C-alpha cells in the first residue's frame, strides 16, 4: 500500500483532514480563551482540547499550531497559501510533531492504540532544537488512545517541558487520561455545534444538507458525525426506522423484515453500521424525553408524536434506557463474533417490540 492510500486515524471519512481546514465554526469561546492567554503572556505549555467527537477540536489544534509556528500575534485565521499552512498541511513542517495511531504494515491496518514506540519518536523530535528559536508544537490526536506506557512517557515530558514547546492534546474522553496528565494541562472546552454552525461546517467541507436542524439532532452537534450521516443517507434511514417503530407495540412484520434484510449482504455493510448507530440513538431519545418530560426538536417528521406515545413519563423512559444498554451490549457481541447482520437486526427489533408490549400492558 502506498503512503497516499494509508488511512489517517484522525480524519473523518469523506471530509478534509483538520490540517487542511482553514475555518473553524462554533468554537469561538475556546479560541478566545487561547488568544486571551497568549496575548497576556500566560501561554501554558500544554493544552487539553476536550469535547465530543467531531465538533472541531482537531481543527482548533491545527489553527493554534499554525499560529504559534508562524509567530503570529493576531487571530488564528491563516490563508491556505501561507508557507506555514502549506508545510503543516503536507506534514512537512520540521517544528511540528503529530502523535497519533500508526499504520501496522504487517497487519495492514491502523493500530488500535498509540504505543510507546510513537512516544519514543517524540523524544527524538524534542531533542532537536528549533533552528530559528521559535515555537515547536506537538499535537496528540486522540490523547485517550495512548496506552499506559505511552501516556507515562508523555507525562515525563510534560513534567519537565522543553522551552518554547506547546503540547496540544485533542481528547474526546478526558476521563480516560491519566489524572496527572490532565493536571498539567490547561483545558479548552469545545461544545456541540448549533444547527447554523453545523450547516456552515458541512458547506465548507463541500457537503450540503436540506435540514441542518435534523442533522444536528441526529449527530449530537458533531460535524464529523453529521458528515458520516450525510454521506451514508442517515436522515432517510432514520425516517425508515421511525416509520417501523411507529407500528409498535406490534411491529409491522413485512416492514420489519424488509428493514432487517436491507442490512444483510456484502454490499450492505455501511447500511448495517448506520442502523447500529441509529437504533440506540432513537431509543436514547425516547428515554431522555420521558425522563425530562420535554420533547426534543424533531429529527424526523412524526418523531414527537411517537415519543409522546411510547415514552410519556419516567417509567417508560427507564425501560427504554435499559433497552439501550441491553441492545448495545448485544450489538457489541454480535460484531465481535461476526453474526449475520440481518438476524442481528431482527433480534433487535423483536427486543424493542417486547419492551413496547410490556409497557403497553402496564399502562
């Protein structure tokens, strides 16, 4: 496999890599916090850029990196034709080190973790001095993917940081980091995107949507997840799912079988993966609405009426929350042993039906 064909673990399929992205949407508070610290001369050596997956954390890290490497004093915006932008985009900037999961040539796949071998490469990088005395930058993406040995190796560096070196740790799950690493970082929190910012992010990536609000609901405000959903027909698939669930407490058999069979076969892998995400999402929305006593913004027409009927209060909400956990565990086992996708979906729908019938009988 050529270098160009190797997948990048820190890139969303179908979207440009964050290092190629010039504009950041919806994260003005985090960006402003960094600029305030920089302009006040309180530039911390390590920054934990935390928040949900796909909301722009890595894009912010690359914007900060370019700003520091260029020695700029203004906003983080930089034109793509600038030398620093071109070098970082090509991974040809000698003062920048990207720590991420590596490609395992023997197994022909990406490694599942960032191992200590990668942090040893970082140590070699840090032993080199910057030719012009300017900043050096280390981006870790994603920080929670480091194994224990790699995390401890990074911790030693953070305990005695080199001069004029900034560490930018992109992290989707801060709780999985060593507390000692978290304590040595200043946090920049990135939140879910509102619908207008999400639509703008999609448009900038060359993807359009007719209903940004629905996509924001389905994606949880994650531009990365929204891009995956838009690329694989997430909104129509969710509508199909709700159309089936609308027949509860006894599911329409032909419709149930047709939806399950649409996930089977060699050419249906993407459809199966999509439904494996959408089914727990739908039930989670049922559970949350019932527990809070408030309907969410509809992600598909008729969703509010369906939630109102199936999850009218705390007791049904608890049942749907338990179903989410139960089905999540079952789906994980099914993936692990490579069970037939069609049968997995049938079993899933029948479990949902059983829950709905139990709730109907208790009403």
